[in-house]
């Protein structure tokens, strides 16, 4: 995965961006709407990500993106 990486998704007629980035040894997932951050930063360190992948053969980053999207769909995001 090339980072930063942004994916768009629509919910209730709004287009959100889910961005995955890497800073130092951490992967971060954030959601923006119209260029403004509307979510907390969902984050995992590289070591935990690798450990999770070795145990489950799944990406913990993909799980974080799923949680972020689920929170938006539950209307749990900053609306101010």
C-alpha cells in the first residue's frame, strides 16, 4: 500500500475521504469531509500491525478503516 492513501465513500449524500498515512512507526486512519477532519485518529503502531498480521493473516489497518467507516455510518463524527 502506498501511503498516504485516500479512499472516498458516500453516506447520506455526503462524500467522505478515509486517509491512511504513516508517521514514524505508526499507521493513522482519519476521515475528512470537505477537507475538514471529522473523526478521531485511528492508529496502530507497526509492531502491533505486524503481530496481528502474523496471527490472523489480515491487515489491522483495514480493520481501522472499517471501524472509521462504521462510525461515520453510525453518525458518530464531528459535525461542527
